């Protein structure tokens, strides 16, 4: 996941959804389910450690995906399968939909981690905290997803409408949401999903209902290269790159809707006395507004063209040209699930009913894709606390996790309906 752009306390007033969820809370089956989540905390932690120690670098999630697939089958989900992109899916049919072919409430967690192949992902316990790259993001979300599947199938707990549980691939960085993109745009199951909830990271307060859009580009300049003395005056890709970066960093960005531009990587050159043959940078553009992203992308393309032209004009060899290349590295759409939607209102009330103060926020997660398609979607935490996310020193503390999982369970029951 990408952490939030901003976090604001929810001020939405209590509404009839409170009465609805309070009635669900009084059901004996829900009380049994809550106790089950409380009594199975050690099992959930053991599963978290097992998950985390199965490497799942970008585009190489297969081993961890197979573990999730096996667990879905063992726990009794139906129609368990891996789709063409690598997502793992399993359905829990509702009473009104015994075939599991009708509308679906989706509960998902991404399988992949941000860490490259070869990273030591072993877990160690120190002073009550578990340390290991990926524990919080998103080992905790995936372990929480499996804990909820166990709860539904072992308590057992029945719903009126069918549920679909999904382990997605490709959420992090270069994955560009490829798993959830495939789910909604190509997988037949995606057409039946009416609400989507992603478990990503720790905590109980956060309700991400606004999708932070991003576009990522590689901008590269290419020239003939040469000797710093003998060929001086030919076009220099590094100089052109400098001109491009200046134009991008000089661009006026609006405070609202908040929009950012970051040059994250610069490469090029071979030695101090060589005119380089190429130079490149990677650019990250973000905004809560697709209009601003369109404008900023247009500025980027114009800036690259102007930088090449300015470098050519400064050259002593008018017949030697400079090539500029722009490659898209990722595109995450923006959008919002309205605060007055049924999904968000139920999430707010479920959070309050479990004793926490909900915080609405904006981030880049698997929910970006369904939100952009007009499908109600949110991302919430799977409980506990973590620190050092996306670093080798990442840690996770499961204390209080069961309360957050109870919040998620209550939310799902509010959406799918508790079968009598």
C-alpha cells in the first residue's frame, strides 16, 4: 500500500446503520464469532509468520499465492481457483445465492510485498514485537483475511448474500494494481462484485475511501556520446535531463486538489571525461484529481520536448539531434467512494461500535481501481501496529488485532446480511 495523503476525523452523524449493526451485534452467532477471533490470536500470528517467510517479490508471488489457495481450499471455500493474472479467489455462497453466482461482497488483501527477490524475510521476536520485512504491509492484511475466512467457515457464520475472498497480486509499486485490474476488467467474477473491501496494513481507525491517483514515467534522452574535449559541443543527454528536471520542479502545483511531482531516480553517464550517450530519470506524479494528473502529464511531455530542443540549440553541431523517450511505468486512477454511501457509513459505524474513532483518508491501494469504475470500495487496516514499513527494519505488534477483525466482520455482515 501507499500511506495516506491526509487523515481527517470523520464527523458523520450516527444514522440508522447504527441500529442495523447493533441488532447484528446482539445475535448469538456473532458473539460466538467475536469470541473465536479473540481465542485464535495465536493461530493468526503463527499464520502471519508463515506467510511472511514465503517470499512474494513483485511479479514473483506464485509461492505465497499457492499457500493462500491451499488455505482457502482447506477452510471450505467454494470455487477456489487462481485466475490468469495470479489472483486467488474463493466464494462463500449466501443463503439467497447457494450457487455463489449472484452479487458478491468482496474482501481482499494483496499477496505481494515491496521487497525484491533475495530479501531475507525471516521473522524474529524482540521485546514483544515481530520484526521482518513485509509483516505490516501486507502480511498483516493477508493473515487477517485468512482469519476471517476461518471465522466464517468454522464458527460457522452464514450470510444472505455471497462473499468472495481474494488474494490479489501486483498491488505494490511496479505491479501497477495488475491483480485487481484483472479482477474487475477481465475476470468474470469481477462483474458480480457490488462492494469491495481491501485489508491493507495495520490499525483500526483508518477508512480509505478516496483513491490517490498516480502516474509514473521514465524520461530518457539519447545522443551519440563522445569525448569531453574532442567532441565537446555535441548534444549532451545529461544537460538535457537537467533542463527537463528544472522545468518540472518549476511547475506551479495547486495546493487543492493536492498534487505532487517527484523525480525519484536519475541515471546516466560513464565517466567524468565522457559525454554520455544517454541519461534518464523516473518521475512520480500524484493527485486526487484526474484533471490535474492530465495537466501535469501534458506538462511533462512538453518539458521533455523543450529540453531536447534547448540542448540542440546550444549544440555546436546543428546536424546532430537528441532523442527524447517517454515510457509509462504505471497509472493508478483516482476517485472517491462518497461518505454518504452505504459502504462508508457502515464502516464508520462498525468502527465506532468497536470502540475506535474512525478516520477518513486518501491513499493509493487496491481500492483505486474499483473506485475509478464507480464500484463502492474502501481500504481498512487489519489491526495491530507496525513501524518501519517498506524498510528492512519493519516490525509488527498484533496487540488489539482481534478488535479490528471484529470491526471488519461486523462491516461485512452489515453489507451481506446475517442469515437467520
